[in-house]
C-alpha cells in the first residue's frame, strides 16, 4: 500500500479536530501548541478521549473533550518523565558504582574484559565492541588522557568504563556475568535478589530511553517488564494486583531504591502531588491498583 496522506497545515489541523468533536476554545493557543509540540505528538494524548465515529469513518471525540484536556495530559506526562528520570539517574549511578567496584576488587581493573567471567561469549564480544566505539569517540578528559598515555589495554579500567557506557550496555555486562556470586555481590547492597536487579536494570534502561527521547510514559504499555520481587516483603505487597505491564511497579521500585540511596529524598511526595494535581491522569492507566492510596508504599 502506498502512503498518500497529504500534509495538513496547523489551521487545518485545528479545523479537523473541531469536525471530530473536540472543543477548541482558543484557536491561537491551539495553533501555538500544535506548532511547537506537533499534531502527531499530541495525538498520543487525545487517544483516550476518542470514540468510533457515527459514520464509521475517522475517530470522533467524546462529548465535552477539550483541547485543554489533551494539553493537561501532555504537561502531566512531561513532568512525570522528569521525575522518573531524576530517580533513574540516582539508581543508575549507584548500580554503575557497585558494578565497577565489585569487578575491580575481585577481577582487577581490566577483568571486566576477560571472557572467562561471562556466560555468553559472543554477547560479551559484541558488548566490548560497543564499549570500544563509545570510548573511541568520547571527548571526556579522562578518556583522552587514557588514549594518549596508554597503549595497552586499549580500553580503560572498569571504573572509567562504567562512566562511559550507556546504561543499557551496563545492564548487558551485568546480566551476562557467569557466576551468581558476582551478580549477587553487586545486588546485595540493594537488598534484592540478583535476578530482580538483572530484570530491573534491563527494564529501566528501556524506561530511561523513553524519557530521554521525550516519549509518552504515563499510560505506556511496556514490552520489557520487570520481575516482581519476593523480598523485602513490602515490595510484593505494594505490587499486588498492579498491572506489571504499566508504570506502577517501576515507580514502587524506584522509590524503594531511592530510600536506600538517598534516605532524605522527597521524590515520592513529589510524585503523589503530581498525580493528585492532575485528575485527568487516571492512575489506573499507569497500572495502579484500585486501593493504592491505602497502601503503605504510597503514604507520604
């Protein structure tokens, strides 16, 4: 099938939304946001308001749907992404630190490059190649200094490598470690099973990418989910009846880890305030169980 849809001007986009039943109270405001955000990006936030059209044509909007409702959801999702990125940054830094320190102290500064420590050698080789590309193009002072001063090994020690590699690549190095003892030692400071940390690292690397590329997070259905932990007991209790394909369990886990990493943080308080401030953003769309407000995990 050949794509033949024509481009549509912003004023015509507004007229299209009106024909489909959306209330646009201020054309100038709508034109401003459609111009600076785009029709296609905002479309993801009016999907919850769509209903089948009476004439079996394009979708229509529920009665009373206003452009401002869509914009409210967009702004909520943007603020949610920023909050989630804030938490992921601190968790990511902590995991990098634990991985680098354990590998350095137990296998030497360059032991992370030795295939003997990994389950799937071809995956490790691919990951090392990816790291080499990141290292060679890095303009960080420490990377330039290492390249200028040392001929061998070509790649830097693990504590430098941990600062260079993407979080997705770090999660691959960690999950591919051959021995459970290595994975467990890195997971132990977080009081979690190593299988849970492996799963969560992979999961939040995808969540991080969504946030970093300004994608829709609020009601996103994840294809890469995380393993529900069995301990500490408060985690499975908090996650009971929550839909694991949506954001709720990710938020619970981030809050749990932040309490270990930064005990005086107010991240959960800010998150609950954000949810309370936007009634349009139904928590059920993020996988929250119906009784989430009564659970200890969400008390602030």
